[in-house]
């Protein structure tokens, strides 16, 4: 793990747990992009029609999570702080 000025939100988690979370997030992104993950379902249950609505993860949210986990695992480099010009 690369050191930085502020500790990561994932500091203290074992590598295997981070890797498992990355695998699950990537699988969820694939399901979301392929349309395999549903959002709202309706069904008839004898006494009437029932519906269930799930709050889906957004593509942007999953992408951000995947990049954070990859950076924490050292798969991709962390973003550098923006450079600032100092005038004297």
C-alpha cells in the first residue's frame, strides 16, 4: 500500500478482503452493464399483485469503488495531488 498524507478509507482491511470486494464490485458492474441486474419486479401472489424495487448501484459509483480498491491493492497508481504554482 502506498503511503499518502491521509490514510485510506480501507486502511486496516486484510489484502484478501480487499481483493474479494474488488471481485464482487467488478462482477456487479458487469451485471449492471449487461442488464442482468434488475431494478423493479412485479409478481402475482394469490391475494394480489406485489412489487419489489431494488436500489441499483450506479455505474459511476461502482467504477469509483473499483478504482479505489485497485489503488489500495497497488494494481493502479494513486492519483497525484494537483500541482500548484507558487509565485514569489
